């Protein structure tokens, strides 16, 4: 059984309110509801050696099997989100990667379609964010490397929400160690019963 690896400390995305997904996302979800789902299963996956290898394998496999091509060239329309078979653009790559990882047992809630901007450009770009115990990792049609989101050159705007069918706006990077400490601190709080009063209150942190 694979053990969790000691990867370099990663970061997760701080969320800063409601965001807005691309218009074509809505029509896609009407036909592929399971691939829009972000509320089934664990929201964060424990990253083992095997899990990291799955991310790398799926990212590289989809990148090599699908030809990068605009929606206008492929489908004759400006923007159409779909599952590609031979060709597609960035969001199609991300959608196919989500499907392939779900087939390998990854929970839908941990795999989030994410909107960014390319460096030195206002051109939009869609990637897949895999939420893991080692940080939020990016699967990208432009590279076979799976990287922590804060180690990429993109400007991130919004990702699928894990609490609704909408999208969340993305803020700054938060070190995973920081959020882990907060979660551990919360876990150390306990409810105690006061003698003779039958009242319950939360104890101070130990």
C-alpha cells in the first residue's frame, strides 16, 4: 500500500466570494451533469505516490491523444464545451481529464474546472484543478507537468464551487501547512459538560 509522500509544501487557493463561469459551461452541464458535479465524495484527496502518478499519467495521456484545435475549427461555433474524441481546445482537455480521473476513483468534488488568463495576454484558459493534501495541483493542456497552482504563470479568476453548482472567485495562495494547523486546532476543541448544570460549552484550545 502506497504511503503519503513528503512532497514540497504546496498551496491551496483562497476563495474570495462568488465567481462566474464561462457562458458555455451552463449548456455543457445540461448534457453532462455528472462532469459538472462538485459535491460528491471527498473535497480533498490524500496525495500518495500512486495518486500523483495517476494525475501525471492522465494529464500526459490526454495531452498526447487530443489535438489542440479551436471550437470554430472543430465544431463551427465560437465556444462549445464538450468531451473531445480527437480534437478540442483547453476546456475540452480539462473535461476529459476530469472524466478519466473519476473513472479511476477520484471523487468529483476534488476535481474542479478552473478559469485563468494566459501570461502577458487577456486570452482565457481553462485547466483542471485537483485538490489534494499537498495543495491544489493543475492539469494543463499546455504542459505534461502537474504543478502546484502557485507555481504556474497564469492569473487565476474562478473555479467550480465545491458547495454549489456555481463558481468561486480565486484569491491568493495559502500554504497547506497553514490551513492544516487551523484544522488541527479546530479538532482539538472539545465539548465539555459542566457539573450540576447540564450545560455544554466549547473548551479552550489545549
